[in-house]
């Protein structure tokens, strides 16, 4: 139950932060980081989607939007983002594995 609650809170916080971005500005995003080691960045918000690369705590990322995808522990929220330190294409990671920093845009 605690893990599910954490996921719901993380998804709500991510949505709130990202909804504050300027509508229609494709380059606007919110800074964040990976909350783990070797976080998979996928082509789609699905557990069986191709892995583009791995994100690590300290790489930093720019999050663009929250989308619905395959559930993990009851949480359907995935973050569309770009790794800021590694040459990985823009992709999706589950919201439970990402921390967003309010008030900092990228």
C-alpha cells in the first residue's frame, strides 16, 4: 500500500509541475533526475518497449509531459523526457523512477 501511495503522489506531483509549463512551447520542460541506478529509457510508455538507454542518478533530465502507460504497482504515469548527460534519444521512464525539481525549467 505504501508503494502504491508513493506512486500516486509522485504522479500527481509530476502532473502538477508539468502542467505549469507554457502551453504550445515544445522546448519547455521541467528539470529533474533519475531516482535510481540504470533506469530504463524506453521508446514508448510500455514495459515491453525497446530500451533506448539507461539513466543514472546525477545525469539530470528534462521532463516534457506525463503520459499514461503500462501500470507499475498500480501507477500508470510515465514521464516523456530527455537525459541531459548521456546521448540517449528522448523517451519514457516510469514516474516512480524520476524526481522533478519544481521551479526549474529546461
